[in-house]
């Protein structure tokens, strides 16, 4: 399983907004500069995050984006799934009806266990956890 660039950048953007949004809305241009990501590319990402109600936009002078909830209420899994869809490594790990062989497939357990392991990790790390980790790694950033 590979997380796409959009998924990785969405997580970085959400973290940036969490870290910088206490003072007010975070402009996409400022976040793009800090994250070294094209603001045009971030526009595509922020559209999906806003539609999923993970972010809200503030228009006008001093506008930008804010989280819709507290950082503790977002999981990495929720953010990634917004951009990536399912994080299952194969279709049958997400939907048993995906394959006619599901009931007799010896490898299905492997895919299920991989999916469970991935979900266990991403669903138990919050944006607040990442903020804390950022503070530990970047005390002078």
C-alpha cells in the first residue's frame, strides 16, 4: 500500500493549519510556503478537505482555512481516507463480496491482517499527537 502525494500533503496541510490556526485563519499561500508545496496543488486538496467538513474557509481580508473541530478529534486515518478512499491493500480486505474466491482463499487472511494493522495505526494517531510530535522534533522551527 502506498499513500499518494495528495494524501501525504493533506496530512501536512492539516497539521500546518492545526499549528498555525490559533491566531486566525491560515492562508493557503502561507501554508504552501511553509510546507514547500505548490499552492495550486493545495487548492485541489483543500477542496476535498472542505467538502468533507474537515476544514472551513473564511473569506475576505485575513481569510484562509480553519479546522472545524479540535485537533484531538481528527485521526490520521480520517484525513487520509478523505483523499485516498479505502486504505485496504486489496479490494477483498474491504469488501468480502469483492471476489468470488473469498470464502476459500488462503491469502485473504493476509490482506485482512494488513488492513487491520494499517487501520490500527492511522486510527489511533490524532492531529494533536502530530502537533506534540512536531513540537518535540522542531523546538526551534
